[in-house]
C-alpha cells in the first residue's frame, strides 16, 4: 500500500491559506513484494540445474543486479530492506564475476559453474526467506525451493 509523504509546505499571507504537498510512495512491504515477484520469473534462480545455460544464467544474474540497483534507490537508506537488496545484488555481482566475459570460466569448468550457481541460489534464497518472514510476503513454489531450511539449533 502506498503511503503519503509530505514533500512541501506553502505559506500564504493574511488573505490566503497555507498549502501542503504530498507524494505517494510505496511501503517497504510493497517493495519487498515487487522484488519477490520479479525474482519468481528469473530462470537463473528457478530452472533445473541440469537445464541451465552458462551464458543465459550470467545474463539473468546481471539483469537482476541492475534491477536491484534501481530498487535500492527506492528504499530508506540504512534500513533492513536496503541491506537485503544489497546482499542480493552482491551475490549477483559475485556470480557474474565468477562467470567471466561471455561465461568463459563456466564453459571451461562445468563443476565450477554448478558450484557458483548453487552458492548464488543459496545466497539469494536466504534473502528471499528474510523478505518472506520480515515483510510477510508470499513466495511462489519454484522460488521458495531455493530458500534454505531454518537453522535447527535452538537460541542460546
């Protein structure tokens, strides 16, 4: 749900009234939901590992990286959501860097690709789980599959 944010106050004189200016901005829950919906359609996160294409995965992760950068500009600086989005962006950057130009590194070593893909999905999955719990956002079945199980250790 969008929330109004005061953006300006206008003054008047003895014969005119004052005015207020409002801007409607998305709540963090709305932004978190938008992120989850966007990621539900990204094959690098949901496609079966045996059907993944090196270059398509690299390009998809790079698209996610760019998109998250735009979303980060819409959230409150220093807040919880910004941290989650930055960690997802960092994981995307790491995956793209590991692939190398035109995914050459992945093409040379399929096991390296599989390890990087799993690490990427694990990192993003943790953050999606955080969004789902913290903002009470529903996650589609395919994307939910990369959310790791909760830590079974009791709180100490």
